[in-house]
């Protein structure tokens, strides 16, 4: 006691600081303990996961509820911040040293030690060496960033996936590494997954929902509940950041089910801690956006947008946690795509569309009446916010299909994505075709066989948690832009379409920009024909003009267009495995022609047809 008093007298400021720190730590601990106690109520065994689910609605994104929950838990917030700093801190430091500090030191030493004449002689050699070193450093750093994002969990994986479709923000090397991001993570315990499944099945089989706590400690009751619905215990098939996929077989056919649908089902089971982890990360992201907006409003005249942008991202990511929402999306796409790519529905096509399809390929015969795309049926009776039960589909990822199958199915895949973009207005925003060289990489664009004959390969689209909405005005503007590109009307494409789509500000004067963009569009894309090598060579030849345009003018990539680019880019990459001469523009022509016939006048369509005919002739000459 005497020693403590002497220490306080000798070091009053240090003692005061220590007292304040201890009081602050005690207060925040009490604050979090009190918040957890209030959330759990009278049940002391209630977990933090159940506390989150009680305080934050799963059915929709509520930024206020999320902020209110985590502002009362500063200890958990600080722990997560430390974890993020530990993972991203070394990557950030390496980036600053390799790409900022080291180049600055190198330039400073070069100016001090090398005379001007010697520098001029070795300039080209030094420049080439620097490019090689920079590429290697980018590759290494991007690989470390990908690894860190994977360890940080689902929210950061989604951030990396969003960056992987933004070539206007990061380098091609970083794009390549981030595009390897997948949701594959080590699986969690099967017993935990089965408890989650049993708890959510409990109410679907007529049991009282308030009795589910008995399942937490009773393994036999868990199995008994599951086996009332399925013939045997589900088998683990795949693991992802949000949950795991199991395979099982329903006990008996159910009323109002299609007899052609197998009782084999896929069961997606959500991780029990994912809601807590994702909401905390989203809270931190939105808080960061608020901080940046306040800072920029003080030091610049910039209009605040970071919080709004991050809330938009957070809303989409959060809705992936609600499997009822995903089930609704899957059912919507099943109905919409069935009406466009299935036997009976194709008989309802207009006469003009029928004649157009026959004109494009008169040897197809009745092939337009065959099933081409399928989406698995959802069993809504057993689907909850944490469980999604749907029809099981046997198949392989499109990227690992034989080249001959790829060659036949890619045109259907192109039409599938353009149909979503220009017709349906909802777009699968998270396409994964599966890895080319990784047998453990599972995509959500599969090849399966038609139920009509059990032989014909067709496409199967899976995973509808993240869906982008494209408004009618955006679809109309996109269609007109495509048609103006096909007609060679670059003036309208640049002065109107680029602004309407959001690539350029409406008030921008494009007089100076038109000649440069015309050269880029004509020489870099159209004149290259169907040769990928010619297109790449032409784009490389005008790379200086491209760099100058993006540096001098306020270009922006609309979010939905970035998703379109990613989807079609993935399809083109897969297609080149089966057909090295594949061209995404040529493959897009049939759908563009049909859309033109349905949307525009006969005069407009006549002009488009003449331009398409000339482009096809040019492509034939190039191939020849």
C-alpha cells in the first residue's frame, strides 16, 4: 500500500493514465457483458450466435440493427480489428516498401551516382529489368493478398471477388490472382451441421419450435429427426465459406412434385457462426465508409459516396445469408429460363424468331425444341433461412468438360448470360465455371444430361445467392449500345450510349475523345475479326492511346457491366479450350439479331443485318 502511494506521488501522470486505461477496459468489458446478458435473457446457455439472430433480422439487410448490436460490443470489435491487422498489415507494408519506398530510393540513388549520359545508354535495359521485377513482385504480393482474404473469411472473400472484376481498379496480375478466390475452406464438424439441419427440420415435420433446445445435447434425437425426412444421414460433398453441401435422398415422393425429379437432393447447411462473423465485418466496412466520407468532406469538395457504396455491397452480401431469398431467386430463374430454353416453351416463340433461328442454322431441324438449360427444383417445404434443399444434379463443371462438349455448349452459355442481361433483368452475379487444372475447384455452371433422352449434354446453373438487378432502362441502353457497335455507329455509341450507361459523365464534351475511341473500337475490336491473336495484337498496338484515354478522361465502369464482362470473359476462356478460334463477338451475334428484330424497326434491323453480314464475311476471310 505504501509502495503504491509512493508511486502515485512520484509519477502522477503515469498513474492517472493507468487508472483511466483500467477504468476504460473495465467499462467496455462491462458494456459487452451487459449487452450479451440482455440478448441471452434468462437462458445462460444461449450462445453469441443465437444472440445475433435474435437482435438482427435475417430476412433483410438492416444497417441500423447491425450497428446498434456491435456498438455495444467493443471488445469483439477490437479483437476483429486486430485479426484483420495481423493478416493485412504485412501485405500492406510489403506493398508500400516494394512499390513506393524502394522505387523512390532507387531513383534517388540513380540520380546521385549515375551521370546523365550513362543513364541514357542504360535506360532501356533498366526499364525492362524494372518491368520484370515489378511483375514478379505483383504476382507474389497478389498471391499473399489472396491467401489473407481467404483466411479472413466470407466477407473479405466477397470483397476480393468484387475487385477481381474491376480491371479499372487493379492491375492484370492482381486480377488473375484474385480470380482464383473461391469459397473452398476446411469443413466444420458434421455433428454441428447435423444439429443445424435437425433444428430447422424440427418445425417442418410438425414439432414444437420451442423444444429444439433438446436437440443440442441429444445425438439420437438429431438423427431421429433427420431420418424422418431422409432415408439415411446426409453425406458431405463440398465445403464453402458460408456453409457446406450434403447429398441425401428423400424418404418418399411428395405431393405436387414432378415425377421426373429424382428424390436425390442437395442440402446446403449454413455455418452456425457465419451470421455473427459477416455482420461484424459489414459493420466495420460501413464504419470505415462513414469515416472516409467525413474526412473527405473536410479536406476536399468531393460528394460523399463511400458509405452508400459499401452499404450497397453489404446489402447484397448479407442477403446471401438468407437461403429463403436464394430459394426464391432459384425458383424465379428456373421458371424464366425454362420458358426460354425448354421444349414446350420454345413452341411459343414468335414466327419471326422461329424463322430467324432457322435462317441462322437451317440444319438444326428440331434441335430448338430440345432442353438446353436447367435449374434444379427447390423443395420449399424443407428450406429455411439456414437450410436450402434442392434437386440433386449429376454433372461436371463446364471448365472440365471435354473440348467437344464445350464447343457445343458455349454458344448456349453466351445466349444464357445475354438473356439474363437483356431480357430477364436479373443477372447471376457470381459465376464460377470451376478450375481448369484443379479437380477440387467446383463451379456453379455445370454440364449435365437432358432428362428427355438421358444422353444430350445441357447446361445447369447453380447458386443464386448473389443476384444483380439490371433496370429496364439499363437493358434498353445496353441493347442500343450493342446494336450501334454492330452497325459501326461510333458517334452515337460515344456521345450518347457511353453516357447513358454510366461510362462517361453526361456533361462531358466528347468532341476531342471521339477520334481516339473510334480508333480503339474499330482497330482494336471490329477489324480484328474472329481472331483472338489479331485482336490482342491490335489492342497492344494502340495501348498508348488506351492508357491516355483512361488517364485523361473520367471513365467509370458500371457495376452491372463489370459483372457482364466477367461472365462473358469466363465463358470465352472456357470456349478457347474447345475451339481456339472462338470469338465472343461472333457467338453473340445470333442473340443480338433476335433482340434487334423484337425491339427495333424493320429498317433498323435491315441495317444491322447488312453490317453483321459484312462482319461475318470479314471473319471468314481472316480464318481463311
